[in-house]
């Protein structure tokens, strides 16, 4: 299927690894131009080299998405490099730590800064440009953790609950400007953030057996839905969270 993404310009935060890297690869395969934003400079440059080696156009901008000035620089560099921004994928964010009784204040701030604040700062930074052009797609990464599926990582769950609420709120606001904002909520995914945990003993197999579809998702499973939402094939989807959990969340 041709998603008609050729020559579209996409920022992918968290694009140096995991779901973000898979999104970037799929976007380039569709003919899009990609700006990789990540704090992992070496890995980010490696992804850009990989994308260019596949015939794509890509640049890397080292960015901490929870810092306002760095996000503003990211947007400026994207426009300087490619002239426009059509799509934003808000994927960057930290993994989960801390239980109900021992989550420290710094961890609460890390989760909300990494997931909610980064998502909001990046969205706010691109919205004026998209509204002026009367075109834009923004895809936020959520989590099944926001929907009561996990019991003992409260800051992580709460931060993604906030991302879900923000997506609905800003998505309705942006729709009259011909900007589609939605989120994708995966269940368990085998990625660099989860690889060590899933590799312990037979956990990959045992976790997979708890999922109705009987497997842990690959990053490509999530990325494919993100890329679809970034296309005009999804033009009538607004302020919606897409469940990509293999049946873990219903």
C-alpha cells in the first residue's frame, strides 16, 4: 500500500533506538525525509548513516525533549534542513522504575518530564508551523500502562495517563487546523528498554504466554501503526488512542 508519504518531513523523537528507530526506517522506506532527535548521539548518528545507506534523507539533532530551548532548536534545524515539518512522532521517554511505596520524587519528575513534558514541548513547538500550513500529523507514544494493566510502576503509569489525556485535549483543538493528533499504546514490546528484563530466564516466553496473541510485540508491530496514523489514510482519526497490545488491554 502506498501511504503517500514521499517527501513528507518527519521528526522522530527517540529515533535512535527501539520503536523510534523502526518508525524512522519505515518512514524512509515510504520516501519520507526524517529528523532523528535523541539524547543518544552516537546511536542517532548510526541510524542516520543506516537510513542514508538505504537511499533515504535524514539528519540527527541531539535533543533532550524535556528542555524547551533544545526542542526549539530541533524544530529550527528540521526546517533549515528540509524546509518544512509535516509529521511529529513523540516517542522519546524513559523506562519504568519504582514501586508504589518506594518511588522517589526524582523518579516522578523523570517520568513526567520524559513522557508528558517532552510530548507537550515538542507538540507546542511544531503546532504554529503546522497550523500556518493547514497540515500536520502528530503521533504520541502511549502505553497500556495508562489503562490499569500494570500495578506497581505508579509514576510511569501516571505519566502515560497524562499523555493520553493530553492527546485527546490537544487533538480536538488541532483538528480544525487540519492537524491529526493521536496516540498509540503498546503492550509489552521487545526493545532496548525491555531487552534485559525480558532476557532473564524464560521471561520472554512466559510474558508472551500471558498475551492473548501469544507473543511479545516487536518494535515494528508498533511502528507500523504509527506510520499509518502519520498518513492521509488516517485523515479522519482524531484525538484517539490506538491499542496495540495483542489483547492485553481490551
